[in-house]
C-alpha cells in the first residue's frame, strides 16, 4: 500500500506492508486526510518522529474483531492519543496526558497518510450521514479549537485576541465567537485577514495593536514571534493560551509572565463528540479553508505546498 513516510528528516512516498489490526483495534481505509501544521513541524525535526505521518482523517472501518463488529463499514474519525489504560492518569483523566501514551502520527504510532492504518476502537467516533468527508476531516482541529472554549469556562474574560489567521487560528476564533466571546483575529498582512473577514470575524494587523490590550490571548501562530507578540499585547494578570507546537530554539524573554502575573495555559486536544455535534449545525464554512487536494502518492508535493505562506488546509486522498 502507499504511504507518506518521514525518515531521517526526509519525506518518501513508498509502498509499505498493509498493517494488521490487533485485538481491540480497527483496520481503517483512508477516505481523506488533512495536513496539519504539526506535520510540517515534524518534518523540520519537532518531536523526533519517524514513520508514517498524519493524524487528521476520515476513514472507513474495513476489519475489526468480533466484539466490535458494529464498527464494520462505518465512516469514522478518531482521537489521536493512545493511553496505556492502566495508570492513574488514564483511569482518572483519560489518555491525553498518560506518561506512556502514543500519539497517532506524532509519537510512537504510525499515522494516517496511508491507504490503511489501525486505531483502537475506543478512539473511534462514527460520522453522522449529514457530515461530508471534507467536513469530517476537520474533526481533530475543531476538537482542539473547542478545547480553548472549555478551558475558558471557569474564568472571566472580556476580550480575546487570536494570533494567527491560519487553519487552527480561524477555527479557534470562530468557536469562541459562536460561544459568545468578543474575539479579534490578528495577522501580519491584510491578505491573511481576508478569510477571517469573510467568516464575519473582527480582525486587525498585529503590528497596529498597542501593548497591553487584551484580557486573553491565544497564540496559534506556529511561530516563536507569535509568542513574543502575545506577551506584548496581553494585559497584566491576563490569560495566555499557547496552541502552537513548532521546532525552534529561539530565546524568548519571559519576564512579563512574572512581572505582569500572567496565567499561562497549554492547550492541546479536545472532544471529538463535541466537534461532530457542532459540525451538524453547519455554522462553520470548512470548505473555504481548503486550498488544495492531492493524491496520496503525491504526498511529498502536498506537504511542500502546505508549507507555503498563507496556505491553510491541504487534503490527501488515496
């Protein structure tokens, strides 16, 4: 079968053996996959991953053991964290922070940029018939965006800035707006703010924003400079939510965190059930995020295109 493999920092589209599903796992045929900013950072060396890339997908279950036959032929998406299911973290909080976890296409688990892949049935979510493949493929980043809303439920903020009008930043800003927050999307160029405006979001150029303007800032820029800008524009005692994962070793002055008594939150994975429920409401125009579609065998070219400035979502199809 065809797969997009990262090895020694280089990408290869190659034939590899079709995987076999173990007990409690499903063998899934890929219908559609999305290239994420994290995939691009993995190519640069983030997390030291080797193997089949990819974690955003919609697929069809083609094989599963007898206790789970109800999954057979279902269209599915899947959560990306595979916990040990035995430690106290897994038992009390779930797999997202299990010290022994694997992460689909990121850490110790082969990813979805392949004709076939496996995932535990406990990670699967059935896709409602009303949701198309080209919407369902956004389930993972939408769940990640909804995690920000969940984290802010326990605090009070008047205004929020989202730095980075890319694929994830747009989703974060939109779900915050849907939840009733006053949100502003900040970008480095007028061109980058065209789509946020089409989504009826408030926008501004980040260089025009004065210091200490926002109660809460979400950094979804994917760059070290986004973090520096976030520190600049957040008010004292504000909440800084970090959503970016990237390969960089640039020094950043953290003194404002201490002096301004900032709260800093990391934010990663969210609820797939909530993401699918929101998708059925059709309040987010996912199709406008898609900039290109490539065949899986052209995965190297697809990732190269996805890395261009301003490109939001690139899809892979078998």
